[in-house]
DNA sequence: TATATTTATTTGGTGTACCAAATTTTTATT
DNA sequence: AATAAAAATTTGGTACACCAAATAAATATA
């Protein structure tokens, strides 16, 4: 009855989009196959189909590129994924590191209207719980102006946007300090003698190393 | 990557469950195929697979029956479907007649945990927007005792449970009479000469047609 | 440049879930 | 019981999305 064409199609487009934007080298079949965790033969076959459908191009130099249509579709899938992540964290009380797999399922629900309603229900968020920007219905995103806390200026206030290291160990460590994306902090001091950081979090002062500060992305308030 | 086995499996079990409970005759392959809108050959093949997996039985008399395991699975799918329907109506502001297709998609999201959280988020509803009972996580349902007001007995007290017609026009009409789900009413009289109804709502007496009464579901107090 | 290595591509296959059409079996009707 | 009708079943197919292994082509290295 139902066809899941869109499911794998969306995965290909989304993955390709991520590879295109997060690396600057051209994406080849091997890279895409690795990212999708699929056999290169499978991927090549699918890439050809998607090329036929004008969602991407398999170029003469064998690099793979999204077309404008493909890019738009990819962004809409990313939009769905990130909105569902917000839903799972804000409404279902999941932790931000628990929601990826579920959002991976939910993103394939077919209804543009539902996505728009969800967007509204969540208060039109611009960033997901990981701090990644949520494209609007036209695929436009607000630039993420976050920088590592290690590059910030003492005395100023920031919102924690995002973490670079997302290992459980790091999350647990930050958890103890009450630091997580969305929280507001004040950088009190950079301590010269050991390069450590002194930060105010929820009226309390905490200390941590530069290594930690490098892994926390913040945005000035 | 993902397997959709569960998807069609859930559809077969759910549909069979509905056929088993809503009719009293035995379910045969033709009936199931018709209900699923699939070819009998397809259904027979699948029924055999599901019989192997001990989710249902293809009996010597060729009737098809859920096993206990199958019934439980069916009820959990129905639970998911109805909870998502509540979500769509209560949170996404869909009308109850718009949500079936979307819930059909959402019910296949695989996560028991999410379903339980959704249940809690929605306030552990016992009935979906159509008035159908929502099984709990063990598959147990509360019997739905609501009936159309048109079938009720004059002189008794009722709680309005639910509306069948939920068009704006109808809601507005009822609004003027102060009738909405949750409110207590007393059926004063069924007036023979024009089949109209006389009802006490919040100490006032109101009159309306049988058409209206048919669209109000109530439960005896 | 010759060779090794990596990448791309082809070939022949799988499982799932579906179908139409032909055949067999069962049930109903005369 | 004979026949008609309905239901069950078999047969031979399809599309989709995947794979492993073989081969070809491109790239890198000695």
C-alpha cells in the first residue's frame, strides 16, 4: 500500500547535503556509501536513479552533487528531523543526546502541513537541541553565530548553543556543572596560570579547563 | 538500513483485530484481503508467514485468527494509532476527521518508550477523538459506554463525552447551548411530533433536532 | 613507466511485499 | 447429484532496496 521510496531518497539527499557542506572536497561514491553505511554498488545504483529524477548529478569527474531541487528536498528533511528533535526534547523530555534515532524515524512522516503545525507548536525554533539551525519552510536557515567558549571575552554573557565533543563522558561532566545547550552563562575569567576558565552558571561559579571550553559553542547575548 | 517488516505486520494484525471484534463471523482470507485492500494471493502468503511467527493462525476451516501474542501486538498498534490521533487533534489542532492518514503513518514509529511518554504528555487519555478506547500499555481498554444522545432515555442524566460532527458550524451551534464534552446534561423529553429533543443544560432548558442529538455522544451517570 | 592501490562499475544475486491470471477446492443452488 | 458461484491456492511475475564478488578504470607510488 504505502511506498517508502521517499524514505531512502530522503536519506541519500540528507546525507549528501551533510557531506557537501561539512567537507570541502568533492563527494565521491565511496564517501557517500561510507556515510550511508551501504554497499557502493547499491549507492551507485541509487545515485543514478536520483540523477534521473534530477535530484542530484553524477558528474563526469565522478563526483556527486545535489541539484537545487535536491538541496531543497534535503533541507526540508533536515528541517523535519530537527523539529522532531525539538519536540522530543521539549515535549517528550528526552535528553538531547537520546533523540537522534527517533527523529530519524519521525523525519520520514509525509506531511508538509504537519511539519508546519509542529513548527508553530514548538514556537518556531531556529535551532535544534544540538544547536544546529532549523531551516524554514523555504529551506532558509539562520546563520549559527556560535563560537567556542575558549575564544570568548571575560565578563560577557553567552548562551550555550552547541557542543563539539558529544561523548557520554563529556555530557556527564557538563551535566554536573549544569551546562547544556540553551543555558545562559557568564564568562567570569580566563585564568592565565593554568589556562582554566571560570564561569557563572545558574548563580554558581564553576571552573574547568581550556579543553572543556574549546568544546562548548556559545553565542553572545 | 531500516526494515519495514513491522509496518505491514502491524497493519495485518490491526486489521484482523478489527475484523474479529467488529464482526462475529469468522474472518476468511477474502475478507482480510478486502479490508487491507490487497490481493488475496498476497494476503494468503503473509498470513502463512505470520502463522509461522505465531502471531496468528490459519485454521483447518480456513478461518484466520489472532493468537494471544498477535492480539497483544494488534492492541499496542491500535494504542499507538489512537494516541497519535489525540496528539494530532489536541496539540496540532487537526479536526478529528483529518487525522486518520497521518496517524496511520505515525503508528509505525518504533519506540515503546516514546508511546508511553506521549501517553503521559497527553494526560493518559482513555479515548481517542473518535471516542474509541485507547488500550493501555498492557493492551487493556476501558469499555466505551458512550452512546448517541438520540438513543438515550428521557429523564436520565448524562455526561457529554464526545461529538461525532466536529465541524465549526456544529461546534458554534453547541457553544450557544453551552454543550461541550465534559458537561453534564439531563434528557428531559423526546418530542414525538417533530422528533426534537428537550435537554437541561446548566439549569436551563434547550431544544434541538434529532440530527443534533445523533451527533452528541453521552454516557449515563 | 610499471606496479600497486584505490575507486568505480558490472554482474548475478537476496528478501520483502506486492500483483494478475489460472487452477483447484469448497460452498451454494437448482 | 449436477452445476454454478465463491473462495482458496498456485504459478509466474514485478519493483524496491539492498549485497558480495568480479572486473575495469583511475590514481598513486615505487
